[in-house]
């Protein structure tokens, strides 16, 4: 059947659209971590039409905002059934795909705010996926305002198909995304191309340094899954985990309490990475102060100061890192990490007193030694986890 705008309008009037749900899982614990809602059109003759066959037509005809507004209550209704299945304390947000025309107005924002205000869905249970290309192409102020309003309402934004647009970095810089979804095309090429594999790893590292979560899409084989297990990516989605499922199927999926291979190694590697960068950034900042006068030095040092619970490693250590609380190497790294901060404080004092390179050299060397010790424990922890992960998953 040829899809026309009139047929789509009729489909809306007759309520012929529904969502399928494609699960995502956490690579840290191997458990379901949410799902992406994907639109389907169940036509009267029984054909299930995929979005690629009608979304572009709806978009061109200006019908998409209506279709999205029509479907949002369906999403909330489906969610009522899904929320009952959550394990205590675990979140399984659902992600809705929206396009620029949905954001170029206030309708979606009002719907979302009302639903949250009325307690139909928690703001942490709803994500919006937006294709990068769409936003960049628009560069539209209303779109930016809607996105900012959604974030103010507590909703998380995911940049879909990351890496395929014209200006991924610019978009990331401009808008408050909390997640990026690495495009399937990189995953598809990863096994044949070192360059694609490196782009994936580098994108994950970049996101980590920005405090942004990552999802890898399009995982079709066990081999690909295992190749990404230690990448530091947070979540995985793809046919190997599950195809998009009708609501009943997704409910059955959650009820079966499924699990996949998992590993804390990726998280650990990301903690090492951010710690390394923060350390180097601190050293650079201190050195740049040597050419400044005393007042400027004092102001800048106040900005730089942080204790061992505030730096990136500290936040990880007393937060997510507690996953390793029973591990002796994890316990052992607390002491050198505190020494590292004491060492930083001595450097700050020296700089405040007007110290030059000669006085700083031994202090920076000591700092480096403490940092080396922190790294030694992190490496040992990593090696143990790698071997455990190998035993558990093979
Ligand atoms: O770009 P976006 O994330 O919205 O794309 C999701 C689309 O990708 C859905 O239509 C979904 O069915 C499809 N999809 C999800 N996982 C896979 C996969 O492993 N392989 C392929 N080829 N398509 C997938
Ligand atoms: Mn999507």
C-alpha cells in the first residue's frame, strides 16, 4: 500500500499506531536498563509498517507533531504496565524518538511537563532521543528552547546516531545531552576496521570526560558484544540482545529476569582515564600560574582546590567505585590517593608563596610518585577483574 498523508491522518483518527520496545542492557550488571519505544503502524489489512516507511512522509506533510502528541498518552499507558515490573531501586526508563518538528513548538514540552506534574511518569523514567543531524540542520532557537525546557523538567536527552551528523561536537557543546547513542554503522564496521573501533573507543572516552553516558546500538552478534564489554560504554542495544518487542513481549522479557555477560572493567578503565586527565590538567594549571602575580595566583588556586572526595577519582571511589569495596587493591588505593591530595595542597601553598620552578620540581615529583601508586593499585584491580570477567563470562 502506498503511504499518503491522508492515510496517516486516517490512521491517527482510527488509532492504528502503537509502540514496540527494544530493550537496552547495562554492561556493568548485564541486566535490562530501559527500552527504546519504536513506532509501528498496524494497518487495517494487518500489515505492520515500520517507521522508515511513514515517518518521512508524516514529517514532510507537517503531521509529525500531531502523531507524536497522539502517541504520547499511549507511551504513558504502556509505561503504567512496565513500571510495575521494575526491581526495587532499578530504573528502566523508556526513550521516545522525537524529531525537530516535535521540538519546534511547545506542544511536546507541555505534554511532558503535565505528565510529570501529574505523576504519570517520573522525569527519570523518560528519555528523549533526538537524531543529531536533525538538530544541527535546524539550528533553530525554538528547538533549543524546547530542549532546555525539557531538561529543566528533569528529562534526559540522548543524541541518536552519534557520529553521523555534520557537527557532533558542536551539537554536544551547545545542548544539554546526557547520553550519546553511537551509531550502528561504526559497530557494523568495527570488526573489519581498526579505525572504526578506535572511533568508538575515543567517542566513549570523550563522553566520559564530559560526564555523558554512552549506548552502543546495533549489536548483532555475541562477538561484537564481547568486543565492547570492556570499552567503558554504559549500555548496549541490538538484535543480539533483543529485537524490538510488542508491549506484551517486553513485559514477558522483563518478567523473565534475563541477564547477559557483564564486567566492571570498562567502568574501571574510565575512572583511570579521567583521573589521569584531571591530574595532568591540574599540573598544567599550576604551571600556568608561575607567570601570574600574587593576587591572581591566590584567586586561581582557590578555584583549583579540591579534596580527595571531590576530584573525579574521589567521586568515583566513594560512588560507583564502591562496587569494588571488598577488593584489597581498591581499599589500598585510598591512602596514596589522600597523599596525592596532600601533595597537591603543598604545591598550592608553594605557588601562593611565590615559588618558582626550582622549588616546585621536588613537589611535583612527589605528586607524580603518589599518582603512580594510585595507578599501580588501579592496574592491579583491573587485572584481577579482567581475569574474573574472563572466568565468569567464558
Ligand atoms: O536510530 P535509531 O536508534 O532510532 O534506530 C533504531 C532502529 O534501529 C530501529 O528501527 C531498530 O529496529 C533498528 N535496530 C535496532 N537494533 C538493530 C540491530 O542490531 N541491527 C539492525 N540492523 N537494526 C537495528
Ligand atoms: Mn533511536
